C-alpha cells in the first residue's frame, strides 16, 4: 500500500482579466504532473476557442442554481454579470490523494476559500506590467467584443484593489520569468512542514537507535 506523504495544496491565481492567469495556468499544468486545474462551472457564453469540460463547464442559470442548492460548489461568485463556481468533489478528491489543485478564480472566491480551507490555501495575485499593456492584452486576445474589453478594463481597479489579500505577488512582464516564479512558489509551499504529513514516521526511522 502506498502511503500519502503530503496533503495537496490549493494554489489560487487571481488578477484583473487579461493579466495572464490562463496563460500561466497552462504553462504550470503542462510542466508539473502533480497539479491539476480546477474546472469551474459558468453561465457565461463559451468563447470560440474554448472547450466545454476543459476550460469551463458551460451551464444554464437554472442548472447553476441547482448545483448551488445541492451544496456542490466549494465557492461561487458573480463576475461581470455571469455566475462562476468551483465544483467541490474533484478538489476534495485531489487534495486527499496528495495532488495539488490550481484555481483561476476572482477575489470573492478566494475570500470564501480563505474561510473554509485556510490551511490548504496559497494565494497568488498576478499584476500586469502597466495599464496600457493590460488593455493591449485584452484587445489582442481577440476573443471579446470592444464593449466587453471596455467593461473588463473598467473592472480592473476593483480586482487590483484586493492585491494585498494575497500571499504572493507576481508581475507578469516576461511570461517565462513569471512562470519560473510561480514554479518557485509551488516548490517552496510543497516543502512546508505542515503539508508533509508523512514526515513524522520518516524522521522516526532516522532517530531509531
Ligand atoms: P487572463 O486569464 O488573466 O484573463 P490571459 O492568460 O488570457 O489572461 O492573457 C491575456 C492575453 O495576454 C493573451 O492573449 C495572452 O497570450 C497574453 N499574455 C499573457 N502573458 C503575457 C506576457 N507576459 N507578455 C505578453 N503577452 C501576454
Ligand atoms: P473569464 O470570463 O475571463 O474566463 O473569467 C472572468 C473572471 O471570473 C476571472 O477573474 C476568473 O478568475 C473568474 N472566475 C472563473 N472561474 C471562477 C470560479 O469558479 N469562481 C470565482 N469566484 N471566480 C471565477
């Protein structure tokens, strides 16, 4: 029987829309076999390049309410007029089996996880290098209309105002460096003593005379 030597952690990425959460999430999950992305449910319309079940579970408002009433969301929030929620079961299963989970969620969801899962939580806020660059990224992503881009820029101040509620801050100027910084945070957090649940038995084998 294999023993679980470490409890999984919950790595949360938040930022104003367009700062690079999805890009960094993809890089991290592509290069680290022990972290998986939490796939949220949303009532937002699917973007052309998105895949149902990979990027989000795209659900109707009625279905979202059903899941909410069942208590099957770990956290949920309304962002830009759409509802978003994290399905509870995949996260709990992953953590219990020592796998880490990556979340791309906003400050409201992060605050809820802080209430319910403080010890498992590592919060990272991604800042863009400048406001102009943030707008440029939202435009060049070319997945949203000009109105949606304008709405997201208008909401950027709101999201950024929560930066000090996070444990780590990464300025996503150069994407390779930001990726490296994120990997460093994950490596260090995995080594935290309280997460290494198998350590007592191991240390006992070292001190047995
Ligand atoms: P978010 O998930 O935070 O909304 P995305 O990851 O979708 O942001 O990034 C928005 C756009 O900016 C995408 O087109 C992405 O390719 C680009 N981008 C992300 N990081 C960088 C970076 N460091 N330099 C230049 N462009 C970037
Ligand atoms: P987008 O529509 O660009 O994919 O996401 C918009 C915002 O919703 C982003 O700030 C993203 O982090 C947030 N978001 C996505 N999924 C969830 C979720 O399950 N819960 C919460 N609280 N926010 C989410």
